[in-house]
C-alpha cells in the first residue's frame, strides 16, 4: 500500500502523526491507528474508461505506465487528473487543489476574511451550501478529529471537514472538489467515511442521536456545489462497509 495517514490518542486528544507515512513507520508508534481514508483504500477500486473499455484503477495505472513510460507518482497524478490553480494559472495535481480549497473553506468557517484567497471564488458555491444547511449563527467546528482506540472496534480516526448545527442537532459535512461535468459525483467511499465518523461523533460527544451527514461536491472548474444528503439506511450501509474494510485491513497489514 502507498502512503498512509495515522493518528494517536493522547491525553490532549487525537493527534495526527505526520511522520507515520507508511505502515512500517506507523507500527513503530505505540497506540497508532490508521486513518479512515487509509482503511477505506481496501474498498474495490472504481473503474475508469479507457480506449479498451472500463478497467480497474490498478490496471489503468499499469496501462498508463506502459503506454507513456510514466513512473508510479506520475501515473498516480495522471490518474486523478490536474486542475488549474486560481493563483498561478498553472496546472497542479487534484490533491493539491483540494488541499488549498479546503484551507480556504476552513478559514471562512473560522470567521477569517477569505476574500483575498485565490480559492475564494471557486468555493463560493460551497459556502452558500453550508449557510443554507446550518442554523444561522450556530457554532461550527473545522477539522474535528474523531475516532476510537485499538481497544474499541479495532481503532481508527478521521478528520471531519465541518461539524455544524442543523435544527439544534449536530451534522457532519464533507467537501469533495471534483470535475463534475454538470452533475455531482458521490461515491460509497464518501458515504463510508462520513457514516463511521458520525457514529464516532455520537459516541465521543455522548449524543442520544446519530448526526446526519452531507457531502458537498464542488466543481473545480465552475465552483458549482452539489449537495448530497445521505439517508439513514445509507449510513447503516456506510458503517458496515467501513467495518468490513477495517477487519480486512487489520488481517492484511497486521495494523
């Protein structure tokens, strides 16, 4: 498995382990647990369209590498595509674009003036969507880390993009920046990530209800935001998918 993310619970709460970039490094840190997104890499890959038809991501990587002579990192970047940076006008990886756009959303949610941020315009639709979803003037919490230790359900943790209040109850919101081409793109991995994080939020905060979950998919090219409210039955499915992936991850990597 490629680069991973890991966390550790301390007396000050959850801590992201910057140095634990591989399974081997993470195992050397006492009480470290894999991130939600790392565990969900165990899900079967989404197929992509090639001239020969639809192929799994793994096969597509090999096809790209053999065809264009790309190394692994170049192939991985090509697989997920590039985006035009609003600040420089240069093409950057989709992951870098998402990181910078997420940071702009975080600044805004924390009350900072983001109008001078190069990603202000492309995140406008997402800001409007959040305002429409949450109670006016209610608290918002960005990048909240929720999780469970190894002694509880195998151990894992993840960061919630936005924890807000809707009708007096907590809801979880996750942003995805993708090339939408007229419609929002939502996947079971999005559902699974939010579902298990909602369960952990309810457990950690001693809530007597399970928070609702929303995915906001933002078109990288137009800034248009598409909102997906996941149904209660979806959340049950999402939790089951994560738990299955966690068991498989543990038995495969002993972590």
